[in-house]
C-alpha cells in the first residue's frame, strides 16, 4: 500500500509517525486550454497519478519538507524553513510550492503553526499534468485538516493559485488547483472559471468501447517561463482593446467584428480567436457527452489542437507528431493538453485500436530519433482526499 510506505518513510525521516496521509491527483484537461485566466470554460478530470503527503503538525513555527522523488529524491535532505521568513521570490526550488501554500494560508489569517511533510508523487513533472497543483493542493488539504480550518474546496483552490501566482511567480489560472481539489471519479469537471460554478459530467469511455490515451512527450515545460506570461499579457491587452472585462465576454457570434476592431495587431488577433473559439469547444464537448455522443468529441479535440498550434502557438514538433501520427493511424481525435511548449497530448481511440495507435506513435518517435514517449490510459479518478486518519503501528524510526 503506497500510503503506508509513505508513512513509514516519514517515520524514518522525522523520528515519529505522521498525523495522517493525504492525496491530491494530477489532471488531464479534456478541452479548454488557456481559457481559465480569461474567465472562460474548462473541462479537466483527475488522474490516478497523485502526490501523497505524510504530515505531522508542529507548533514551533518551523516547516520541514522532504520529497522522495523531487529535488534529489531520497538522497536529498530535509529542508527547514522558518514560517516567519517565508516571502515571495525567496525560493526557486520545488519547495516553493508547498512553502507558498503555507505562506498563502498565513497571509489569509489562518493560524498555521508549522508542519513536518514528506512527499511522494507519481505525477510526471513537466508533462502538462499539473504536478505543481497536486503538490500545492495536497499541502493545503493536509494543513486544513490538521489546523481544523474547515475551508471549502473552492477556497483551498484559490489559496493554492495565489501561492503559485505570487509566491512561485507563475501566472497560472484556477483550473489546475480546482481540478485536483474538486474532481470526482468517473466524471469530467465542467468549470466556469469566472464564478467557479462546477458541474460533474459523466465520462465513461470504456462503456462505449473507447479509451483516452495520454502521451507524455517527455519534453518538459515550465509555466513560469516568459512565453506563458507573454500570452496571458496579450490576452489581457485584447480584452482592454475590446473594452471587456475578459475575453470570456466576447461572444462567438461577434468574433469577426471583434477581430476587425483589433486592426493590424495580428498577435493579439490570434490569441483572441483561440480563446473565444476554445470556450465554444468546451461547451460543445459538454453537450456531446451529456447526450451520450462521446465519439463525436474527437473532431472537436483535433480542432482545438489546430487552434493551439496555429493561433496560440504553444505546441511543439513533438506534440504535433503525436497528433498527426495518431490521427493517421485511426484515432478519433487528438490534441495537446496543458499549457504547451512540451508536455503531453491526449488521443481518443476505439478500444480495439489502442495497441495499433500506441505502436504507431512510438515508432514515429523512434524514426525521428526522439526520446521514447510515455503512453498510458487516462481514467477519470477521485480528487484530493485524506487516505489515512491515524499512524500505522508499524511505522518505526
């Protein structure tokens, strides 16, 4: 049992058993890319891959962090951070994500007094599957429980986003944290990022003879890099030029008029076009799934990839290779997922075609002399939760 192993590792590190173990998953975004920071619509679902945190409360104002697989793995030492010295911009390592959550909770007035934390994750970093959000959410949920804060999941997600935006310095939207905190097993989450209204939409491809594959290109990306921020700034510029609060407010039927108003600023025109049409694609996919027409979402996924590649320009040759190869091998649809500049693509396939399409993608990467991709099936899974309420008696230092 993975949770027990993490608890045992905690005991060896810190000399006593943890107060409990918590889990927060990574996510795949089915559709709705770069819409969340434009107050738009998204539709993620949680993955089985998750970050586990064994945690014990402290009362001396000290945060101690260790990871089994980040920043040097088991060979890395425990990092000690006094709570009163936590400040944005002071940490450029992986520890900024959990430390940022502690800082955000304290900044909001919550009486977090310290913690010992040991982390273990199966969410691939840099793959566009929200490994950072899983790290943030699992920390927030554990501290919420241990300090009896009783914060709603929506509030935990907002605090985690604040930590990533301000403490880490990555200008991400709210989707990743909400997905990790709020998704439910067997469903995709239709999320309105303006008011955080949520709707769980049944998503059982296996029952309809289909699978959704994730292809991790192993090309790592970083949200705090300048390209992501430049696109967000471009979207904000487009909204300002159009006189709207956010690009969410540009109606699909009025897109051509809006683009004409932007004049010769081709870069902003492309960004606006993607966001407006992508919001429409999220609504179309939601309607198709609710109507029992899951196979029909394939072309919508592919359309979304073309928009991300040509208008938003956040794809890369490896992602395009996955999409083009999968479609040529008979996939129902495919697109990049996540922020882009690397990471993963998703491929909708008939169950009977899974092996053939997987082999075609792997062979295409081999022919191009690229690092072999990691391919796995994405199954809609549960969101963040506590997986242990007490220490195991077998945990000894």
